[in-house]
């Protein structure tokens, strides 16, 4: 079975220059996580922005919305 990838918007919690192992994400509960499957995933930029507003997350150079690819297994997590 092929392992497909799906792209979703996420909120990163770390420097935009160093998206690599050790990358932090904002989880569904509004806390930070380094575990990719626990990252809050969104279908649109607007949906991610609304989530951030509800969770009182402020965007800056360290916290921003971006795209991330997830495998089917990660999407189930």
C-alpha cells in the first residue's frame, strides 16, 4: 500500500529559518509539541488563523502559519 502525503496548514512555534528535526508545532489544545501527528492541522489559512485567535496565540517571527506534509499514518494520529 502506497503511503500518500496530504498537505495541511499548521501553526509552527519556532524560527522560520530552521524548519527541520526539532520543529515545534501548536497542538489542538493550544500547547506546543514536537510530535508531528499531534500538531493541529487545518484545511485553510483562515481556519488556522481563527484557531489561533480562539487560543490567544500571537503571531511573530517564532509563531507563524505554514504548510506541512503529513503521511496517512500521521493524519490518523
